[in-house]
C-alpha cells in the first residue's frame, strides 16, 4: 500500500462542506480508477490534510494521471471555495501540494 498526503489551507468551518463533496466523489468510479483504498481528511489551525491510501505504490502518479478526468476536474472545481493552495505562488498541480515522507514505521514490518 502507498499513501499520499496533500497539504493545503482550509477554514475549519468548511469541513462539513468538504466532507460532503468527497462523500459524493467517492461514490463515483474515480476511487477504483485511481486505486484508492482509503481517504482521510484532517484539519488543524487553518491547514487541511488529505491522506489517501492506494492499492499500489503509484499513488502520486495515479493522481497526476487522473487530473484530467472530468470527475476529478469537477471535484477540484467544487473544492475551490473551501480549499486553498498552501503556497499559491508555487502550486501548479496536486503534486505541488504533496508532503514528502521521511520516516515510516509499522508493527508488522
């Protein structure tokens, strides 16, 4: 399994709206097309964290490959009023908002 973590900005009061947008998106075929196993959304002091687990190690490339799919474009547009780029000057694609893993541990490894 592979995980990606996207970091952005969000007013915590928007969490219900953002959750509903993803609830609808996750009812489409996009999670299967991308190989998404699990999605978790967090907020902390104006920051938004989107943790997504994938079936394989190509999670980041799966997001990049999906970014032109109409369903992906629609959810991105729906999120615009609520989610802002962490650094608007450098953001060009979802890859520009992905955190870099520098340590991992698992009890079963």
